[in-house]
């Protein structure tokens, strides 16, 4: 979803109200729904407030994202408001931190609704983007900054490379050709603005590894694909492994390819490293093909989301303390044969849409529940089925390194018993490990966590 295409200047305002209900009402007043049958602003306001009472739409970083699915012809409608002094709502302190309200209305027929929410959330989690919005003075400046921020790479000024960068690009192309690489990966966060690779890799598939929104970057002629990453470890090799894993699940790469990777320190505007990765050697053969990497029912975007949350827990912990947890992804009916609840199911009774891991409002809930013993059971489409589940799969033969605990043993066993996938966060070391068919693939190593 190209979010910037749905932001009209007429729907970007400075909010005059001091309470949440009136602020949302102001945003609805600039939304033209007169041509939509059966849709009223009074009814929309009631629906939005009802959702707010069930679960707050405050995302943190000063942003609130009230949203609803409605019967309308257009796929999306977005209204944005600034409230520099915060808002008041039901005595909840978090609403006093709100500085921006992004109202999202989506058609009931829109299939990518959760992905749209996730795209918005990725922007809000980028501190540099939010700082740009906060520094905007007049409303016209704010409108321009919104367009630039949500246009992704397209809205950023691209820097011309200096001689050293041009040398790195030329040598990388030679190395890629000599090593018989099929694709070139470029770390986009090396540059504060957009990365300009030009025609340097015209003979190769060119992939950007980028944070935040990426739809605009994907439309550039010299870029064949974009792999978005979110809050992964700052260590380059860890990022690269995670990016290649996502590329495999999306079908961007295959197990038989060799990749040339170019990067540098984030925001340094200077390339400083070239790495060649043989996918089949780096990733176990059992894990390297898309068919074997993912269970039949698991969508690639679901594992991406779980991986992002798991890595954030590994790096940040919870309230300053390390957290260990286990995520099991696959056919919930099959998984349930080898699990039993340790607690009352916290997800029982909620709509599938509201308890989907792709919904950005589930992040804090999952992180909060991660401190409970037991595993998260997640359906292939992202719906959280349960938390605090005990896995009692048959004790298949598995060769695990010494020092790994019951979470890793349970993940190895259940991935051999049925067609599923597990991601484990070690509570003692913070290591993030993927398990598939009993085999383990470390994504963030112990040493990297200690040094981060």
C-alpha cells in the first residue's frame, strides 16, 4: 500500500479539541463520505469509540491510530491531525502523550487491511520520521513532511556517491560476476537519503534491505525487490541472515543462489564492506528451499512479523529484564494434539482480525504475555490461537548443542512431529533460533547479543 497516495491536504488538520472523542469527530468532519450509502459520521464515531474502549489504538511514539472497516467504494481514506498538547480520554494517562492522530477508514472488501496497518506502524516506529513531523511548523509544512515520510525512499533526497563509494560499487559488480552471484543485496540504511545504485548492477537481481516503508523504493527501475526489516539487531551479519531468510520465504531467492551483499555503518553515507553468501552453505539444505522453509499453511509475512517481535524481545528484553519465549506456527488443529494449556487462554473470544499477529496493536500484548511460561500457538494466517501452552511432543532424536533448555527441545520435537515451524528466544542469552523439521538455525548469535 502506497500510503502517501491516500493523504489529501484537505484531510490534514490542526486539531482544536482537547479530548479524544471530539478530536476524532474533527477528523471525521473533513472526510467526505456523502456518496457512501448507509455510512454516517455519527455511526462511524460510535464504532471508533467502541473499538477504543475494547483496546487502545495508541501505538506509542506520540501516535494514535483509530481505524475501522466500513462499507465504502474507495479502498482507503486517511485523515491526519496534530494535537501538540495531548488529549484526555477516560482518565487514561497514555492519551496525554498523543501528538498525532491518524484516522484510517478501509473498505470491507479490502484484503490488505492488516498489511496497511502494519505499513503505517512501521513508519511510526522510525524515530527519524517522527522527528521530522514534530519539527514541522505551519500546517502546510506538516502536509509536505507527511508526503515525504510516507513516500518512503522516493521522498528522500538521493545522495550522489563519492569516489570511494563508486569504487566499492564497481568492485562489488566485478566480485559478483566472478563469484557467479545471481543477486546483489544493498543495505539501504547505510545512507540517510535514498540509495542510488544506478546501472552498476544491471546484470544482477538488485535487492534493497530497508527499514520502514518500502513500496516506493520497489517501484524504482533499478530495484527488483525490497526486504523490509524492523528493529533487528544492529549487527550487520545478523541483519543479513534475517534478510536472506525473509528472501527465501518470499521466493526472492532460491537455495541454489549466491548473493553479493554491500553495506556500511548505518547513516554513515559510506559503503565499507562486500560479502558473498552461498545460500545453500549458509542455510541448511533442509531449510533453504521455499517449499521446505515454510509449512504449507504459514504465510511469509507472518513469519516476518513473528521474527521481528522475537528479535525485539531478544535485544530489548521486557522492562529491562531478559525474556525467553517460544512461538509455534502452523496448522493449529494439528499443533493442539501435542499441547495443553497452562493458563486460561487470553485470546479466547476475540475476533480473528483483533488477535492477528499482523495487527500492530498486538505487539505490546504479545510482549507482555511473553513472560508467561509456555508457547504461543499461531495459525498460518497470523491469528494468535493461545499463549501459555505446554508442548508435549514425542521425544524424537535430535542433536542439540549443550546448554540449550526445554524450549529448544520442545521446538525441535514438535517440528519433527508435525509440519510446523518454531522461533525460540533464549531467556539466558537472548539468542533467536528458528526450528524446522527438528533442525535449528541460529538467527542472532549469543556473542552478538552480549555486545549489542
